[in-house]
């Protein structure tokens, strides 16, 4: 934790004293942290109140099946933290400090990771590397010579790169693959008789606008949408027995997405990819779509 002050020269934490500014290693706990700030003329006691860590709140969203991570960490005091930084001066009137008081203590927004008052500033020329999990996927396909097909399932993977050509505007290039897995987490599943499988591979480019913690994007998309019918009981001697088949449409379409930033790197949002023009043989209009609930992590590779 970074500790600083404009008026005090030292701080005492857990029987150890530090000249300010200082970086202090503190043990995570649900108890208040006692801090004594002092200089040659004055000494004052403060209590720093813990809060639930954003890593506990949002990091456990990625643990499958959903909810298990929260149960495992529920009795662990490491789910609490005291924030990343604090600054004190003699004009402060509070003696018990919460994370919500940090604006009163004039902590720079960029130094308070996880604080919901922060908008997580971005810069012109910044480049982000993207890793995503399209966790819930809804499909609407129109395979050739078939009725419309619809299904919703789980799992996928995506990656990409973003370039900020302005402070709050960026171009993104993304690739993804999504499926309609029955279970919300990888698990062995056997399929008897006829069963339909849906999948989509896509690459797209978007123009995006950052508005505080929200990002909105739109652009073009190329997709290979595949519908597969499997039939373990297929018998060519039975007239009603359906032969296994796979049909795919290579299509051009659009992308529209919206995300909310929960932490320094973590985003959650919806990704809508309508396919409009099938290119299999001759180009013709054919509407299909994939809608995904998307979990995204962004890593700066250039500031």
C-alpha cells in the first residue's frame, strides 16, 4: 500500500515506522488497520477500514461453475484489502477512514485500483491485448435447405488488439470461436440419438467509443456459422433415420457491442454479430446471428 502525506513525515504501522512517502506491506484482514502519523510537532491516530477486494468480487466470476469461487473464499480474510494508496494531512477531520472516504483524502483516481469513482483513463497511442470468454452464446442459423435453427449454450474463446487513435476512441480487431456446450463448464457429456451442434468462427473490426466506464463499438464482421446434426443411431435402412450432416455459411455482417468496466482490466458486456450476406456460392441475403455474454480482460502492451 502506498502511504503519503503533505504534512506528516512518518507513519507507524504494526510496530514498524516508515519515513513518508513509503510502500508498506500489510496483511489482509477484516479488522481495522491502526496507523499513527507524526512529525516533530504533532501525532495523530487513524483507523483504516478494510473493504472487500475487487479481485474477490469480480475475479471469481471466471471460476466455473459459477459461485464456487465465492464459497471457497468466503471464510478467507484475504478477500479483504485496505486499498492501494492513502494520503493524509493535518486538515483531515476523520479518524476512521473507509474506501469511500478516499475522495476526501484527495487520492489520485489513477492510484485507486477498483474504486468505482475511477474512470480508468486511457491515452492516445495506447495499445491493449485482449483475451475474452464468450460465456453464454445464443444462435440463430439458417442452414441451406433446412428450417431455421435456434439454440443457446456455453463457452468460447476470443482474442484481439485495440489501438487508441484518440484518448477515448479506439479501433479493435478481434477473432473468436463460440459453441453451444450444454454445461456451463467443461465436462464429459455423451449424446444419444440425434443432436444438433452450433458453432461460429468470426473475425471483425470495430470503431469504439469510451464513455467513463462504458465502451460502445460497431463495425464489420466475417463469420463461418456451422450447424451439425449428429445421429449415433443412424440406420440407412430406416426411412425416418436422419443421416448425420454438417452445413456451414460463410457470411459478411456487422458487429455491435457494449461493455462495462468493473476493474483495471476486467469488462463484461454483450456482443451482437448479425450475418447478412452469405458467400458460399453466390452472394445472397441470409440473416443469422450470434449474441454472446462476454467476459473480457484487457492488458496494456503500450501506454
